[in-house]
C-alpha cells in the first residue's frame, strides 16, 4: 500500500491512457482487504495509492460509483455500478468488485485502460470512459 497525500505528490494526466497505480480511499481499501481472496484484486490493492476519501479525484472508479467502460476486444460499451459482493445484482447493473470486470476497474481514472485476464482464458482490454459518483 502506498499512503500519500494525492493532491500534493501525485499528478495524473486527464489524458492518460496508460495504466498508473489505482487510487483508493482509505475506507474502500480497508474493506476491500477483507475481500481480497483472489490474486488479481490483492495485486491491485498492493499497488494502490491510498488516500483520504476527499482526495480521490472525481474521475476515479470507486466503490458505489457508476462507471462506463469500453471492452476494446469485444467493441462493447457498458455502464455498471461497482459494489461490494453482498450488494451485487447483475440484472440491475450492480457488479461485484470480486468479478474480473470489478477487480480490473477499481481505482482507474477516465481514459485509463487495463488488460485483464478473464476466466474463459481471454485477455480483454477495458477502458474507463466515464464515472459518476454516488450521491
């Protein structure tokens, strides 16, 4: 875990299409550590920049945020709400952070993308295209 004052020591370009470290609030990080049963989520948490909730930029995918992403391999765009496992309801667009998509997107900014291994053996490139924080 990298704990830092995000606004003073980190500058992430809004035009960034590469993959930087995921950004998580202290609260989300602590709760996600309880769920980090899969290696992929644990790896993302290990490289995360952890900051106070008010320091998380508005364009970062956080827990309970609605986000849209492009699956570049399939050429499809989807909007989801990223939730904790007990709140998941795929029919309502509520996707668990423990799913491949959820683990891939947590902490990414609009414009960032990530290549992620899926259970079917495919590697998909997901690009965040929008974020709307929970009210």
